[in-house]
């Protein structure tokens, strides 16, 4: 199934994902966010990750975080939630995530770009899109929408890009649920798409119990999505493409708020910003 059947706005959603993802990735790859969260007292990377990313949902149980995040194995959220919030308020973790992410962007982009009119315009247009989509059925996005929009343009660009990332993620989960693909199964399909073999060696799942991974692979074989050697079948590759196509289509609502001229302007302003981040690996 090729992208030629995509609605034109789905192509825009895919292009915006490519442009915005490197902005969001500084949160997870660069040092500043980790350092800010560690300074609060979070014990290790995953404490800070779960505490800060789940915080917009409020003090919900681990089972709710597990459901909203979708792709973590059973019990992983419960190792961090609610313990990570017991001595560090969720609001403090949110603020640390924003400070660190904005600091990473400023360092990587340099003052000339970070303080440029082009970045301010990119932040304004990204925010217009990110605050314009319906929230129904978008749990993580709805949580982000409750937060105050930062005044600083660099922080605002990161915040709004992250809102759009969560909006897209909510739609991706809907596509996975509709295709009856579980979280760990999704990682297997992603690994195969990236050419990782065996897919069980993928960094997001390699630590899981071998019995659990074997059961996942057996289930995918029974459904005809992978072959006996753990490679994609034609049916598996087609299923993966259908999920990605639907994800793009479900990611379009925010961009309907922008005129064609504004979309062109946003893409033009983001391209050099993204190129700099990609060259640095968002680190």
C-alpha cells in the first residue's frame, strides 16, 4: 500500500512529523533535561521520563499511565508511578523537563537561530496548530493542552512540537488498537522496518523476559505477520504500512487550522532548524 492514496493533508502531517520530531527528541537524547530531572532527585532516566511525561495526566495510577503510553511492557510504569511523584511534585518535573529541553535547543541551535525572527514565527505557527485540534480520544494530547503555553519562543516551540507529538502518538495508538497490534508487537514491527534482526534485539524490548518475547513472536507468526525466521511476511509489511498511513491521516486535524500560505511558511522556517538538530543528533 503506497502513499499515493494519501489525502494531501496526510502528506503535510508526515512532513510536519519529520520536521518536529528532532525538536522533541532533545528531551530524551540531550543532557540538559536529564540533568534538570536528576537535580530534583529523580533516580535515573526512567524515573524522570515517567514522572515528567505522565504529569499532564495528573496523579493517576500506574495502570492509567500504562494504558496511555501503550508500548511499555506490563509492570514498567508501576516501577516508577506513583513513587516518582511521592517526594517530587508532578509540576516540578514538568517545569524541569521544559527548562532542560529549551536549554538543549538553545545550545544546539546557537543564539543566532534561537533568537531569530524565523524561530519566533515557527513557534507561533506551531502553537496555532497545536492548540487547534479536538481533544476527544486523545488522552496524552488533552493532558498537554491543560498546560500553560510558555512565553519564551524556544520553550514555546518545544512545548507545541511536543503537543503535536502526543497528538500524533494518540492517533498511532488508535491505529494500533484497530489493527490488534499490542505495544510490544508494535516494537517488533518497528524493529523489522528499521532492518533490525532478530527483532527481539531491538533496544526498546531486548531487556524483556525471553519467554515474553517468544510469546509475542509466536503470536505474530500465527497471524501471518512474520515468518519462521522472524522476518516480515508480505502481509506483515502491508499491515505495518496500513498503520503508518492511518497514523498520518489521523494526525492531520491540527494543520487544518493553518492556511496553505502559513503551512508553507512554517515548513520553510522549520527546515533549517530541523537540519541543525538532525546534524547534532538532537543531543
